[in-house]
C-alpha cells in the first residue's frame, strides 16, 4: 500500500507550519512526504513537494538549500512535456533569483 494520501497530508501540514513560521516542522513534514512519495506517485507530485520544500528553505533564509531543492524538482520533471517545461522555466527563474541574492 502506497499511502499517498498520507504523503499529501504531510505536505499540506508542512506548508501550514511554514505559513505559521514553524520552519522546523515544515521541513520535517516535507522531507518525510518526499521520502514516502516514491510509491506509484507521479513525477509532478514529487517535484511539487520539492518545490514546497524549497519555499520553506527560502522563507527561513536557507538559500543554498532552497536552490538544491528547486534543482531536485527540476531534475524530476520532463522538459519535453509542455506543461512541465513551463514549470521548469518558472522554477529556474526562482533559482536564478536566489543565486543573484546570494551573490549580492
């Protein structure tokens, strides 16, 4: 049994924790969700969770970790799929913005 509903519950709870400023709980929930998401999940779902983890890192000031998480999301997605290619472009824009912020 995959338990994918548990994965989405953890992801949701992680983002709720992030919105409250509880970045520790947010990171833990999202990392657990990612580790559990391998079972029959679509790549887009796992990429979404990495994107959410990147947002948590970014909001908590961990810019290097955010770039890594965004990169993980991009590496999961298919650049030949039109919708995913657009998502890759948006994520890469976020990564470039963070890299500029770090360099400044």
